[in-house]
C-alpha cells in the first residue's frame, strides 16, 4: 500500500500513511525503518534519524537500518557517526551485505587519514 501511495500520490502521502501506521504500531521496527527510509527520500533527515533510531532500538538485528542511518548521518555531515553506522552494517552481515561495496567505499572516504 505504501508503494501505491508513493507512486500515485508522492512520497509525502506515503509518509503520512506510514506515520499513521507507526502511531498505531509503535513497537514495530519494520514500520519505523520504512518511515525513516521515506523521510530520507524526502530529504527530511532529522525525521529520518529519529525514525531510524527508534527502528534500531526495536529491531537491532536488521542490518539495513544501520545502512540507512549511515546515509542519514552522511547527509547531516556527521562523518564519525556515518562511519560507525556503516561499520555496524558491515559487521552484522559481512557476506550478504546488499550495499557492501558502497558502505566500504564510504568508510574509506570518511575515515580520517593517518
């Protein structure tokens, strides 16, 4: 249903819908993760960070949350937190990491040179 809203009404309508679902299901980490991802696609980084932090508390085994959090921190110009999130993402799922190459390259670019 979220994809229908996104496709027909835009990201704003999808966010509105997911925010309503999140209010009804505040303990659902997947809903918080999706809400955070949609906030990120709408360039609402503060809202994305809040939703993803909550998602990480509710579903700490979901590595994808940490990739999204790294992206949020990157957009907020917080390189240390971005590196921390990307490293956690890779440590949780090193072999099957969907965005492994991207996370690895970003870590290398963001870490201070010695």
